[in-house]
C-alpha cells in the first residue's frame, strides 16, 4: 500500500468526509459503532501512524522534494493532522488549535516531545516493517524525533476520542484512551478529560461564555 497512490487518496477523501459530518454534527462522535470491534477513531489513528512512520524513515530534509512513496502519507498528514483535532474540539474536548505538518517539519531536529507511544514501541514497529520501510542504522534517534513530533500533533485528540467513543482497543490508537467526562448536551461546556499519568496536553481555558 505504500506505493498505492489511489489508496492514500481514497483514505484522505474519507477523512475529509468524516470531518464534515462530525464537526457539523458533533453528537455523531457519541454514537456507538454498529460492530463493537469497529472504530473510526482507530482507523484514523492507524492511517496517521502509518503516515508518520513513513515520514520518520525518510531522509528528506525541510525544503527538499519528497520521494513518490512518501507523497501519499504526506497527503494523509496534511489533511489528517488538523481535522482530527477539529473533530475533537467540535465534541468539546478542550484542546488548543491544531498544528499543521508544515509547522512541525522545522522541529524535527529538536528533542522528541512526550507522547503516549514509547521509543521502544516505535523501534519495534520499524524493525517489524523492515525491509518494506527501512530506518537505516544510526538514524534511530532522528527517526524517533520525527515520529514523536508528528504524533504529538494528534496524540491528545486520538486519546480523547478513543475515550469518548469507548472504542474497541486497537494498538497505538484506542488501546490507551483518556478518561472523558459525560457530555452536557444542553450547555456547551468543555468536557472534563483525565489524562492520568500520561503526557502533558496543551489545553485551552473555557471562555466566560462557555462556563
């Protein structure tokens, strides 16, 4: 699938459709899945994780032209990073405005931010995907920094939506949900989210109008 441009385009279109429905009608985020082992949150998270893994293994620097195999995953990240945050914010999860991929790329050389995925989990995933996706020896730290920086942009929203939808546990996505309080349908107030012992999350304070 890494070389299948149609696959990535189809998934990007689906994610854009999901954003339109779930931001226009936020109550959809509270609807249970028809099948207990299905989860749109897990699907979005898996697509974003797959794209982030591809970019983490890339040797392309900021301003350079990406290889063809990277263009599909980049499409997912360009659309997906902001839209999953917008869906969570529409459901009253108190999150800061979304970061975009272009804002994250210059930060790839900075220390890895805290996320809910451990470094050893990342390295194990890369090892399992070799030789399909190759992280050259000596680039482990660089790849981890890239992945962690991208994941930090959607990690809080995926965890919150996993808790909100009580989704079936899927690796890296809905298996580490945040605990989300009950919604108030008659008053638009930010949901209470318990991030427990996980990573610090940038939040926004409720405005006087929403209190």
